[in-house]
C-alpha cells in the first residue's frame, strides 16, 4: 500500500514524514539520515550564526543528495530583537530575584547582570538559506512575508509555514506558501504563535480537531504535527485529510539526535502526563517535561522576559545542570507523544517503522469494513 501523497511530489520525498527541526536536538547527521530514508529532514537554524548555518547546510549536502529543509523562527521579538530598554525595571528585578533564589539552591553565585537581546541574525540566516538554495524553508513561531515567499520561489525553494489555527492557515496561504503544518497542542517545543496569549489561549486546539479544520480552510497540502510518534498516528492524520506528519519528539530519541545521552534517557523515562506548557524557560509558551526548574520558578509567580532573553538570563543555571547531567534543572522540550517513545533506534529505522505501521493500520481499516 503506497503512502505517497501530493505533498510527497511537492517536496520530492518518498514518505509523507517530516522530522521537526528542534533546536539542540537535530544536526546534519540526523537531517541527512531522515532524508536518506525517504522522508524530509529539517535543520533548525534558530540562533545559528550565518557562517555556522552555511557550514551545516553544506555538511548536509555531503551526507545526502535528497531534499531537506531548514527552519527559522520569525517571531517579531527576534526580527528585529526586542529592546531591553523597554522592559520595566520591576520586571527585571523580579526575574533576577527569582533566578538568584534558584542559583542559591544550586550553590551558584548570585547575578546582578542585565538582560541582553538576541543577536540580530534572522535576516542574515534567511539570506544564507536562499544563497545555499535549500530545497525547503520552514517557518515557525511567526509568519513569512510575501517577499520572503517570493524570494524563496525565485530560487526553487519550497516554503512551509506552521500554524495553530484555521485563521492563521488562511493568512499564510494568502502569502503564497506551498504547504502548511497544523500544530496541535500536543506538540513539543514552542507553540507557533506570533502574539503571546495567556496560558489558556496558549493551550490551543488539539491535533484531532485542528487538522480537519485547517484542511477545510485551505487548498495547499496540510501536514499534521503534535502527538504523532508512530505509524498509527500517521495513519490517523492521513484519515483526517492531512497529506503528511511532522514529527519531533520521536526523532529526538534516536542515535543521530544531538541531545545529550542523559537527556535522551530522561525522555525515555517520561510519561505524557509529565509534560506541560510553560513560558518560564524562554519567555514564550512551549511544552516541556515538568522539572524542578519549571516548578520552582512558577511557584514564585514571577514574570518572564521577552523571547530568549529569559533563556540567556538563566543560562548559567542550565549550563550547570548540563555539566552535572541533571535533567531536574535542565528543561527538556518534549511533546505528549513522549509516552509512546521507549527505545533509541537509528533515524532511518524510525522512518521505516512508521511507514510499515501506517500501512498496516490502514490495511486493517480497509479489511475490517
């Protein structure tokens, strides 16, 4: 039974599976392994200096001759970076006091440093993607402009944008994207929201309800994301009208995944109910495995800084946790599908397994009629 869809023809892939470009968990080896297996590997470009991004793209090309993608965030507080001078002094003081309390628990010195902005590299990184003629550009946590889409198409680069609602899907279809990822609330990592809502708004719509709404709202191929880690999930979203699935958590726990071994171990031991949305890690809503850092910060009720300022302000805590291989203080971005992840295979085996399971699931549905 073939799983090829119009999306496969559009992206030049054999199987309707995209590996999500999760920062800190995917590098050229994982991207190439996924693409060589007939799916689409995606390189996270978040916070990579342009020369480093170029080197990573070029390395992928030494490992595969198959299509691959590169992902960037387009959040308005990153391009251009948010101005630290606009943050209220009492907000900075409250965040500093909270973090210093956590530092004291770890035996780290208190810090009186000021928050710093993200490097202004998104535009330069996008230029590298164009110069290197990456086969696919994927946008998240913000929406590509018509000019970005036009420039990609001039170089033969397909554009895929991630959304969390049918309304947002219609917006990105209007600027000319080639395909849309419908991100359900089960997904790991950051919610693909341009404007930060409150916690209730951030929860959003689950994959089962979101995907058919987006399919009905647009005419371009739709890719489902959130809660998918095996072939049953792929078969389910194909039945909902999606033409493929974007999968992150399952590919983090692979031999080629670049997350440290202790983080992969923590993922294999986690259950779905341990994940939750929080903004205390990066300043934006994102799904992580709940741990001591998240719980203790949230207990204080302290505010958070804008996107990634929050991360840099707490970086010494995260570095200390990484050095001591302590997942209780180092946040782990993980989707609700983590409860389905129990082993550490190679990325190609994951692709092959999901395809095999999806074919079997669809065959069972047909024969049971």
